[in-house]
C-alpha cells in the first residue's frame, strides 16, 4: 500500500518537474531531478520525506485555518453590510431627489406668488371709506331727494376724497379700488328721521338704493337694533382692513373718541394710525380727536346725526315720529308744510253745524288725543274747545286713518295710546284690500291682532 502511494507520488512529481524544468532556471531543475531519484528508492519513508522536503511543503496550522474561516465569515458579513448600506444610500438618494424636486416646485410656486403679490399690491391698492351713520348722516336736502340724493351723496364723497389725495400729494402708484361702507341702525334712524320731518321712509329707502347703485363698491348695511351693533362692526372693520398692506388710506366718518378710543389706541400701538383720515361735516366739531392728530377732511354732504336730528326739536312724546297731519281722505302725511293759518293761542268754539273735518283748519288729532310735536308750526288747530262727545268723535275718525309707523313696516312706540288706526276697520275681508287700494298697507293691519308695543 505504501509502495503504491510512493509510486503515485513519483509519477505526479515527475510530471510536475518536467513541466517546471521547461520554464524554470537550472537550479530548480536540479532539485526536481534529485527529488525524483529519491522517490524511486523504496527505502525512503514518508517521515524522511517530510524531514528533507519540509521547507517546500508546510502542513497547515489549525489556528491559521480557523483565522482564515473567521476572516472569510467577516468578509461575508461586510459584503452583506455593504449591500445594505448601498441599498440605503440608493433609497436616501432617491428620496432626496424627490424632495429636491418637490422643493423646487414649491420654490417656483412661491416665486410666482411673490410676483403675483407685488402685482396685486401695485394694481389693486385700496382706498376705503367707512361711515357710522348713527353718528354722522347725510344732509337733509340729500335725504329728501331720495334716489337722486343717494347718487349725489356718493359722487360728493368720492370727489371730496379724490381732492384730498391730490392736494396732500399722496403718492399712490397703480390701480386704485375705492370702497364706501355705511353701517346704521335702520329702525332707530328711520323713526328719528320721520318724527322730525326730515324725510319719509320711502325717501330714505330710495336714498339707500341710489347710493348703493352709484357703484358696485358702495354699500349701506342695516346692522339691526342691538345695542352698539354699528360701532362693533366698524371696530372690527378697522382692525381688519387697515392691516392689509394694499390698504393705503381709510377715511372714517362718525368716529367719536368715547366710542372708538380703544380701537384707535390699538392701531396706534401697531403703528397703523397713520393710514386713518377722519371725515367730518363742514361745521362738525373735531376737538375730541385732537389728541390723535388725525388728518381731517370736511365734506358739505355730511352732518352729524345729533345736529341734524336735534334741529327739529321734537317733544318728548313724539320721540319716534308720529305723523300729525291728515289729508281730506284721512291719510297721514309725513311732511306737511306749515300754513299761515296755523293754530292760534286764542281758544274758540266749534261750529256744531259742521263736521269736525270741515272746520278750517280742522282740529289736530294728535294735539287733542295724544300730543302734537309741531307746536305753532302745525297746520291744524290747537285752539278749539271740544266737548267729550266731540273728542270721542275725533278719536273714532282718527282710527279710520292708518298709523304711519305700521303702514311703513315699523313698530308703533305708542301702542294702545296711539290715536291712529292699527287695524283696518273692515278687517280681513276688506273690499279695498282685494283691489289693492286700502289705506292700511302695513303687514298685519288686516289681522285681528294689534301689532303695537303696548
């Protein structure tokens, strides 16, 4: 068995040496020949071969083999880890590219918005006008003109503000957008206007329509009857719109220090008060605003509500404007012109042969049944001496004419004490109502209920 192994070794080594001798140096060939001859001897053992040729054939060490296995395992782990990191890097790179693309799109959008905002601020500059009509109202002459008065009022305010901007050399580049907003308590304002003979409900509503139709940017807003509704809305308006960068000026009519002081102080703290310009009537006192040093623009079309409404000097009982005159048909007339034959201070008896309404002048229904606010300017007589029966007849006849408050859609402040009719004497089956000719035109004036305040 050993001999077979030796023979196999000799054959393999001989072949190796033969091929090596063709490519190696002479010294190497001699070693091969010596080894070949040596292996041909059967007397040489493997132990001897190991001793003689140990320097050419080294038996692997166990520690070395283990280290090689560990290194190969470590290399495998590192290759796996490297593959993981490569995958993570590729994923991160892809995500980064997507994010960069998204940010690029957002940046482009922001740039477009900046350009758009610059164009907007250049071409859509705002000039605003806000009016507290509970404090500042238009003149009586404009209100009486109805629809035309509203249009004229809008034109005059626009002209007044345009002249101010020109005279003050306010440099505004680009397109201007001019807005007027008027807030008021319609019910309270109309009652006061009617009671003082300044204008009728129809004239006021026509005025509002004319003003609003003068421009799509002009509005008059009824805020309702809640306490301080008008000032609350205007405060919010000022706090909001004056902060817009495109708002160049805000013209404010009707502002009183005791009402708007907190708003003014807030705007002053935010350094926004410089945008505010006060709009006053020609003779309006502006001393209460002196501490703020507002620029002041005066317009002939405006008047303080207090000055306008107090000019008529109503009596306490006529605070809500009950109409005192009656036509020959028994209809109340809102604004009856005074006549030279107005009531005299001298008392005189009635002619019993004539009906009450046939006297010249007829007795004043409100004077005898309630209280007349016109005094000596009333065109009806306050000087007759009426008997209880005549007073009863006067009261019955007065009820045949509709209360002007209810007729115009308002609540009557006198309630059951009102001398005028709150319901049609003919009731729901009124013949004239079916023809549209009944004098009692207000809602519920043909119902069974009495729509009064009590």
